[in-house]
C-alpha cells in the first residue's frame, strides 16, 4: 500500500472544491494510506476548525481521518527545525477564511 502525508492546504482546497479534491477522493477510495503525526492532526484540527463556511464538512473530514482504517499514526524518530521560528511571520496564525458572497 502506498503511503502519503497530505498537506493541510490540500484538505482546505478539497472542502472548497479545488483541484486537490482528487487527492482526498483517492484516499477515501483506499488507494493510499494517510500518514499523520500528533502535530499534523493538531494542525488539521486547528486550520479546519477556522472554516465556519465549511464547518460541517470540515467536521466530517476530521471524523473520517480519525476513524478511517487507512490512516496510519506515525511517530517521527528525529525532530529537526528546517526553518527557524520567526515571530514576525504571523500570516498563518492570523489568516481567516474568505467570506463567500451571499
């Protein structure tokens, strides 16, 4: 079985019908195992929890990740910091979902 780590942006785009939707659909179909760590799950939950416009769909997606048989919880053997923390870089923590026109 193939294994993959899926970036949070792919899940967000999936909820809005973007091109990465196919990646999530392939996972739903069982064509690969989704590999997650505690940190990845926390990020998924934090970011998807911000999307009020897609709240119900985001909740279903998070439940699927928590319950699916083709999700592998992995633990990294090593931790490294490829990028130094930058307190002036707040774009990710201050980002908000775009409002849809009514």
